[in-house]
């Protein structure tokens, strides 16, 4: 009897297919989805800025650093909790996998309601602590209140997407993201142009689009989980497995062990961006504009690297659940080729056409040469080092998928510390270049620490779940 594979048997199996092929084709829909999400964010900003006004755009921007923290919690927690789902699936323990899914959903629904109520009540206080200007305060407060009302939808959508991916399905989240993004853009235009709801219209559009997508995702996920095993003649019989339970308090502890560090890792990225931005702000609006253009290009450029890391996490979790650390090592080696290929391609594109890309992200309003040169310097410099974040992503993904979270978390904290410390210490001496010098230093340190942990082999001995007797036999 082999480990349960569900529909992956037809589309590229994490447990039996070539590791490089399985991870590459699993990552492609995530790459497309993330690019689509970036495109949606740009269109959303254009609608607000062009049809409402500069202050309205500023009010939404003033809320971005706050909302990004909650998004980080949802994504980090979802990715972390879904590791257990992947390992139960790899071990062929479908009853416990279903329990892990329902327990995850209940946990994050409860957490999102608590955070939403707290955020709604502390809405104005949070904005004052962020030193939000008076001329945009009212609109920013309106936007955030509606955002907090829809927080459960945001959490459930992102958590359910992580669960789909943990089961080897990266296409369904892509389709739902495309639907949600298009619906959001249509509602943006409708509420702003037809009903003149301004900032409130944009916020309501986001809430409605995410709400519908979250409900659709929930229905698809429940149907998928219920039907698992019904078309697999070699799947473990239900009577051979622990029965499904709607909620398992003991399982929560195992989830927290992985989800909490993953949430911290996602959150510290946003904290680091806030701190580094404060350094850039001290060099004036021209440098800020150039850095903003370069940062947008960076966020697009690293999408394939982060997707490869998430693919490595799912691959690692399923194969560790199936008792196949040998396949995890093969997948890790294949990951080097994947991120190396992406890094070389992106670097060439940025070196050849970096100027055109930087200009495309500026508004065409006649920015100074300093703004253009800042964006171009940052873009061309950092493109040589994208391989570092690729190596970091796949190594962190392997450790996360195996449930080896202590060094994973420490490595990301070192990354943050280096980036912030170097930026603050060297910026007064050498200028804003200190900020982009610090970025690859942090990525490299993170990778080296995580790689030492990988090379030590401790991750192979971690067991979040035990595989069914004989479950992996068919894969050897």
C-alpha cells in the first residue's frame, strides 16, 4: 500500500514524480498568482488615485503598513499550519488530515474575529500611533474600519489557499485569486464612479470580493477533503485510521509549533520594511520615489524565488510524512537549479531593461534625475543577488516543511537584524546605498545559517506525524 496521492497522480505527484518536475510545475501557478496579485494592486491604486484624488490615495497608503501586518499573520499562520496537513497526507492518514484541516479553519476563524474586533475598536488609536496626517485621517479611518470588518474573510481565504497548496493543488488558489482580483477591480470602478463612494467604495469592494472568494474556496475545499480516498483503490481504509474529529485540541499544539515561527517570519519582513523605509525617508522625496520604484520591481522579481520556497515546503512536508527524507534531499538539490535559472534570467532582464522598468513604475510627472538614478542603481545592484534569496527560500522551505522551526526562525531574525543595523549605521556615512548593500548581506546570512542546519541533518529526525504502516512502500 502506498501513500495517498489524490489527484496529484494525474498532474505531477510530490511523492512519486521527479522532484524537480513536481516542484517546478507546482510553483508555476503560484508565480502566476503572485504576479496577478501585484498587477491587481497597481490597478487598485490607479483607481483611487485617478478617480478620487491624491489625499484619498494617501489615506489608503497610510493604512498599507497596518494591513500588511495582518496579511502576514494570515499567510504565515496558514502556511505553518498546513505543514501538518501535508505530512498527514504524505503519511496516508486521511482521517487525521481532515481533522487537521477543520482544526486549522476553526482556529483561524476564531483568531480573525478577535483581531477584527480589536482592530475595529482601536482603529483611531492605531492611526494616531502611526502619525497619520490630519488631512487624510478621516478617510484612512473609514478604510481601516471596513477592512477590519472583513478580516475573517481575508484570513479564511489565505488559510484555505495554503491548505489547497499543502495538498499539492496550486491551481485552485490561482483561479480563485484571478476571480477575486477581477471582481475587486470591477467593484472598485463601479462603487467609485457610479456610486461616488470614494475610499469607502474601494474598501467595500475588497471586502465583498474577498468574502465571495472565501466562501467559494470553503465550498471547494470541503468537497475536496470529503472526496479524498474515494477514487483510490489503494488508499488506507477508513476503519484502519483514526476517525475524523471536528476539532482536536492536542493537534493545535503541533500546529502552533510550526505556525507561530512561520507567522513571526512573515511578520518580521514587514517590520524590517517599515524600519528600513524610515532610513530612506531621511534622504528626501526624490530618493524615496526612486527607492519606491526599485522596491516594487524587487517585489515582482522575487516572486519566483518565494514560490520555489513554498513548493519546497510542500514537497518536504509530504515526503517527510511519507518517511522519504531521501526524496527531500533530491528535491532540495533540484531547487538549486530552479532558483538558479530564475535568478540568471531575472538578472539579465534587469541589467538590459532596468531603466525602462524603473520609468514604468514612476508616474511620468517629471521626477528628478536623482529619483531615476536611485531607482536604477538599486534595481541593477540588487538583481545580481536574487540568487541569495532563492537559496534562502528553498532552504527555509525545506526546514519549515520538516517542522524544524527553531533555527529557521533564528536565521530570519538574523536577516532582519543585519538589514536594519547596516542600514542605520552606514546610511549616514555612505548614503542610501547602505540600504541596498544590507539586503543581500541579510539574505546570505539567512541562507548560510539555514544551510548549516540542513547539512547537520537534524531535520530528518523530526516527526510531526507517523506514517501509516507500509504507507510509503509503494514509493521506494
